[in-house]
């Protein structure tokens, strides 16, 4: 019986031929494993695709939900506005006009210059107590009215602005605060040494006091007439004092 050394046995084992049945079984096993791995890969890809689809759908749903909530909140804000402030209604006002005319025996230029001296008006207008021209704005002046009538002391004040005049033809003004009033003085030549003055004075009253103001209109016109009569006398002395 031949004796084989250990090295010889190892060499024989390495060069031994594997049976075909064993080789086919291993190949089949390898193919089956490859098929399983391929199937698992496709399954994973499919699951990942579905996961992305579900994630996108979820994002769209969340965005739509947030938009609906925002619109709902906006609708609630529109449906329930904050409390509105209601301003009290102001009384309806009307203007009362008084107009008088008078001939004055002074040249039109003198009459115009005399009437333009606003701070001198209290010297001849019976119901005007003071007129003060503002230092920084010559077109603005503060007026005070004081007069006793019907057993009452009547007092008013206002800030007036003289509008752009037309020399020797027109002086006009309107109040900015205080007693609402406006007026105009027009000068018409009568001759070389005389002229006609037309004075219009308007004041504002509420509609409720219109009947009372209308009844007092003759009284107001009488005061204005007295003022122009005194103006005629004042203008003559003003003419004498005016440098030639």
C-alpha cells in the first residue's frame, strides 16, 4: 500500500475535479441570488418613488391647507371690521349779507388809502374795538368787536386775511378763525373830489338762527351806515393830514 505524504494529499485535493451536478447547483444558486437582488433593487426603487410621490402630495396638501387657513382668516377680518368712528354732524350754515352805499366827498384815491389803514378803522366804525396787523404777515390782522345792544354786551373776535386788492377799486377780506365773516369795499368815481363807496359785510349763522338774523338785518345795516358816515368825516381829516 503506497504511502502519501501530507503535501501530496493537499496537491491532489487542489487538482480534484468537482462533479457537474455540484457545479450546476452552484450556478443555479448564483443566478437565483442575482435575481433576488435585482428584484429587491427594483422594489427599493419603487418604494423610494412612492415615498417621493407621497412626500410631494403631502407638501401640496399642507400648502393648500395653509392657503385655505390664510384665506379663512382674511375672510374673518373682512367679515368683522373694527369699530368705525362716527363724526358728529355739523350744523348747516348760511351766509347773511348786508350791503350799503354812500357818497363821500373825498377823491377816490384818498378814500381808498384811508380805508386801507386797517388799524385806524376802530376810530370810525362804531362796533369795532381793535384791529392789530400781525408783524410777520402784513395781510393778516386780528379784529375785536364789542357793542352793547338789547341790554347785552356783544363781543366777538376773529383773524382775517386781506385778499389781493385792486388799487382805488376794491378791498376784500375773509376770516380764517373766530367769527365767520367776509366782506368787500368797492370804490366808484363820482367826480374829481368825490366817490361812491359800496360796503358789503357777510356773516355766517346756523339755519336755526336765520329768521333771527334776518330780523336783525336792518339793525346791522344801520350800524354800517353809521360807520360810513363817520368814515366820510374821518376821510376829510385824513386827506388834510396826508402829505401831498
